[in-house]
């Protein structure tokens, strides 16, 4: 078990701690979190589609995407004069989900993600 922790870099003296802090700082922006949520729902989106989804100007979204690309959180493919953005891997999506779940705990009561299917009204989702 300790071998797994060491291999993944989850020890206290891991050289990845500082890099993890940089990832968290990259995600410490509501627009970037919304971009990740939008990309989680769709395999790929253009800048204009993302701008519409997050309610920001395409130029602003493009700047956020450039930062997310540098952090290797998103990647893109070029098709003619259009770029299609997607999540580089599942980890950013999971971090955002976990952060939202943690935020739900701050509201008090039983967070939505802890409700069982039997507790939800018909047709409701978590």
C-alpha cells in the first residue's frame, strides 16, 4: 500500500505537492470551473460554444482556455480554422465535481450528492 502511495506521489514529501497547488490555483476561477463543467457535458466545444455556455465573451474564454492548455487541463484539435477543446483527462472533471460536492457541505443539511435515489423526487437528478 505504501508503494502505491509513493508511486502516485501522494506522500507528504512528494515533489508533486507544489504542482498540485498550481493546479488548484488554475481552477480558482469561476469561469474556468464553468468551462470544465461545460466540457464535461460535451466531448468537444469551440470557443464560441464555450463562450455561450459560460456567458462570457469569446475573447475572455479564449484567454482562460490558453491558461488551461498551459496547465494541460484542456487540449484541442484544429479542424480548418476552428479549434475544438476537450478535457485532457478525467482528473480535472473529478476535481471540480469534488469541489462542488465539498461546497454543498458548507450549506448545511444533507448535500444533494448524499441523497439516495429513493430520497429524490421523481425525475430529479443529483
